[in-house]
């Protein structure tokens, strides 16, 4: 995995970000669905619940934001983190062992 990230850091970040978004949205809907009832939980449970605005309690809801709008604080944080990660690979990568440190 580390070798792949060194060769294609931006692709790794895109895939990791996609995974983080999927897991975050699944948790935003419910952290404990009845999985035996849903053989394909993403398409049968999570996405329909998300589309209907049926979300678990979250920061946006506590701030009074309704439905999908309650995910706005989370989306802002995710976009900020993704932007920071996107810039990270462009820095000069230095290996402390190779540099003699």
C-alpha cells in the first residue's frame, strides 16, 4: 500500500477520500442498520435514507439545520480536509533515513 501511495499519491488520496465519504454518509444515516434485511445496504438502505433526509443526530441538526442541510458542517470539514490532503503530496517528500537524519 505504501509503495502504491508513493507512486500515485493523488490517486490514493482520491480513493481514500471516496472511502471516507461513503463511510461518513453511512454513519450519518445510521450506525446500526438491520443488515440481514438489506443484502445491498448501500443501494437499499443508506442512499434511500439519505435521499429522504432521514439522518441520525448530528452537529447540523443540533444547530437547527433540517434534513440534508444538517450535513453542511460535516461537508465543510470534509472539503477542508480533502483540500489540505490534496496539497500535501505536492510538497517536497523527504526521507529522514535517506537524508542521513
